[in-house]
C-alpha cells in the first residue's frame, strides 16, 4: 500500500485543509509499508530499517535485561495473565447458560394465559437447567483432570529434582502467566459488556445518539434520574439481557438492597429525561414474576412517540352476529406492544374517566356492543344528558333514562331501587337453589348455565355523563321520613343518595351478575366521588390534565405503580390506561372503534336476538310490541308445524287445540309449559288463524287446525 500526497499543481483544485498543504510535494519522500519475516520493516529510499531492539547478540541480551527490569520481571503481567485465565475458566463454566435460562423464563412469563405456549416454555426452562447442570459437571471433570495431572507432575518434579528444577518450574509458571497477561491481550468480556454487545447485536440501537446500547448506559440513566446513587452503580444490574419486544425494547432491572421498584416507578419523568425520550414512551412496572422481588422492576421503552399508530382499528364486534359475554369478555384493542387485549367484566365494575374528545365513548361503546350481542345480558342505561350516542340502545335496554331534570332524577332513583331489589331477590333464589341443589349453584354464585335461564341473566348498568348527573343531583333533596322530594327542601343531598345507590348496586349485585360501567369526562373530586371509585375495582383513564386527575380516576396505588394518563399527548386519542386491579398492574392500550351507524346495526341485531330468545324486556319490549308479537307468532307457528311433523299427521288431516298443546309441550316445554288450549287459540287468533272443522288422525271431524293454516302467510290482526 502506498501513501501519496498531491502535487503542488493539483492541491489548489482539491479540498485539502491548510495544515496538509506543502510548498513542494517532491520534497517529501514516498513511503510504503511492506511485510518481512522478521516483522514490520520500513523501506526508505532503498535502505531497509529494522526495529531498534534488533541488534547483535550482546545488545539483544542487554536490551532484554532492561526490558525485564522496566516491567518488574513481568510479575504484573503474570498476575494479570492468571486473572485472565480465571475469567476464561469462569466464562467457560457458564457458557451463556444463565442468559439462556433467563431468556427461557422471559418466554414463559410472556406466554402467560396461553396454556400450550406456557407449557412449552416451562419445558424449555427445565431443558436449559438440565443442560447447564450437565455442562458444569463435565467442566468440573475436565478441570479436575488437568489440575490432577499438573499437581502430580509438579510434585514428582519437586521431589526428584533439585533447586534448578524448582526454579525452572517457577519460571515456566511465570512465563505462562506473563504470556496470557502481556499487553495487547484483551481480557474476557464481563457480564455487563456481553449484555451491551448482545443488545447492539439484536438491533436495539436507534439511528441517533440518544440510545441505550447496553447495561452500562441503562444503569447510568438510573443514576441520572436519581433512582440509584452513583456509589450504588455496581450493585445495580440488568437481569438477563436488554431485548427487543414489539415496537421497542425491554429489560428487567434489579436495584441495590434497600431500593424498591415503587421508588423507581415514581420517577418515570426523570428517567424519561435521562433516556432522552418522552414519558409516554415508557412503561414501568414491578416485577411480579416468580423470580421477581420488591427491588426488581421491568422497563419497556417504545421506539417511537406513538407506538399505537395512527388511524382507527375496526372492532370485530361490528361484524359479529352474536357474542358470548360470559365466555369471551370484551375485545378492547391493542396495547403498545401490539398484543390484543380483552376485558373480563364479570364480578366487577369499571370506571372510565378522561378529557372530552379523547375516546371515552368508544371504549364504553365496545362494552355496550358486546352486551348488546348477547341476548342473555340485560342492559340498563342512565345518561346525564340527551344525545344520539346511546339512542341505539333503546332497542334492547330494559330501562332507559336520558337527562338530568328533577323528573329524570326521580326516574333514575326508581330504576335503581327496582333493579337493586330485583337483584337481591335473585340472590335469595340462588341461596335457596344452593340449599336444595348445590351442584347447579356451586358456592351460591351465578353460573353460565344459570345465566341463560329466564330472569337470571347478567345485568349491565351503563351510566354516562356522570358529572352531569351528580351536578344536577347536588341541587336536589331526597325526602326523609315521608317528605316529598323537592329542590331546596329538607332531606338529604340528592347527590349523596345517588352516589350511595350506584355504589350499592355494585356491592350487592356482584355475585348475581351485576356489572357497572360509569363514564365521566371531568375527573375531579366532585364528579368521581371516592365512595364510587373504590367499589369499581377496574378503572380506565384517557388523557387527563395532571397527576391529581389521574389519581381521581385510577387511584393512588395505580398512579404510584406507574400509571400515567396525564403523560398522554394529543396524538394519543383513543389511548387508555387500564388498571384491572390485578398483580400484573396497568396497561396502555388503544381501543378499537365502532362508529355510531355500526353501533345502531349491532343494537338491531341484539334486539332480534332477544326477541328470538324471549329476553327482550322492559323499555325495549314496550317500544317494540309489534315486532315482538310478530316474532312470537312466527315462532309459535313454526313450532306447531314441527308438531305436525313429529306426530306424522297425514296431509289433509288436522289437530285439535288440545292435541296441538300437548305436542308443543313435548317439543318445547320451556316455552309452552304454562299454555292451555284457550291460550293457544287466543295467540293464533292475533295473527288471523282460527279453528275450523278438521278431520283428525283418528277419523273424527272436530274443531282444530291444519298444517296449511299454520304454514300460510298471515298478518297480525289490528
């Protein structure tokens, strides 16, 4: 390889810094690097120059003595060499197995809820541990063999040889150490350095300088955030490796003794600053895994400011014909790591809060849609102000009250009183059922099978615009001891009573299928009373203005554990912080979308499902009398035709009302157990079908019905 400098004629045409320019390039010699057997030599103008330390034998010996003296007889080299050998021995003993075991544990934790994947991950952990034990056993065998051979050889030589043999053995041992500790020999990687290289290898580093490239950088960020002291750096470590997860990276951190995960989580803002990212990109949570402890927490950092993406994701409920609320819960959407999340609302209630325009209605609409598509869920709707958002629910709602006038508030009190009384009666029925038939009612609680029986289904109480209801109720008084309820009169505050009734619904209806959904857009002490929030064990918050509002919705514990809806930004419309009250903590997710026209179609399907199942009751049944009557008549006629087929009635023959009733009871005892011949004639007369003289299968001519009558197209008689 030759190195040339440009000539004076060409220097001005090149972009060469001033300090590199010369008056005359020919004044500078041409250099070239060549390889020689003795080492690197420099060829300069035809004359070979060798390294200075190569000379005559006498000069070489002199320089060797000087070199040894300058390096203190290589004792330091030898010590460093044996330290390097010890590190290599320990590294060979580990052979990456601790990292592999931790990664397998992480897979097992990530697979929670997926039985097959969790079982496979558990088996992988067992396999890794078994391989590690076998590897250590063979490593000890090899070490013992070499150690025994070396010790035996040294002992024999020392016993049979003289002083010179001992000196030669000592010199040989020092030479081995010095060779492995000589300058230029790199020591084995420490665990933190290995983790750093691993992190870089899997592509966790972004294109700019504001990145975490390994454990050292992450621990430094913890120090800068004030989570640990600089003196505690050596006591702070990353368990396993920093690894990619979804659109970001994650790590599990073990803090020094005396530091807790809650201390770290409380400093999410300073940590975001130290990592040079926005606070909304961080998710911190205590490590609740089997191997976790109070001083261990997990961090996840998104690669972008908005890992949820732009636009809306259409909910699968929009296309569903029917939904099993009990078995499938409510499909909510994707979390920041692109994992789909569902909400199980059984035995619990949900409080939703946040600023206006950030998607609270979309989240509540998902729950209402799942309930609407299950004909065995009774829905009760209370809205603080009139509007189109919940109008489609009129088709299925057992009770529907919209507005906050004094008259509307009276209706709300009545609805709550009736619902609570009905649910308490259901509880008493379950208690009696448990005493008489405990197998059908284990632990005295509602089951999925019982919830599909008439009068025992799930009940969802949906309350929106809670702040408007409580504001209006605060201006009223509720009667005490027989006084009429009136504005400004004597009695208890209407707001206090309303809050108590909401809380009472949650408390006394839980084990008989009662579920509350409370939505407010002004999360403060007035609109989210502590008494109501505390009975809602599941809470969700869209963006709020500050930490105080976040605490009003989610509670002190959730915010203290890192839930931060106050750190969401304008781009996070439709994003929620959901805390389900479980050990797993909170999660940030973006709710799927159902627009209002789609919601209307869902409620229409829900109405038909309830008509078919005979569960359309209350407000919706009153407003759909014609549709209900037509559906029931069609159902009756279809069942009656089925009776003709089951009894093999010949064409041209008919059945009397009594015979047809007996056949209906045999086919559908749950629907026709209470009907008699007169009732059957009355129900068929509504759709224009009356008795006539028919020839029965026995050959007698009596009043009855024919198959042709029941199959014919008739319209209800007005």
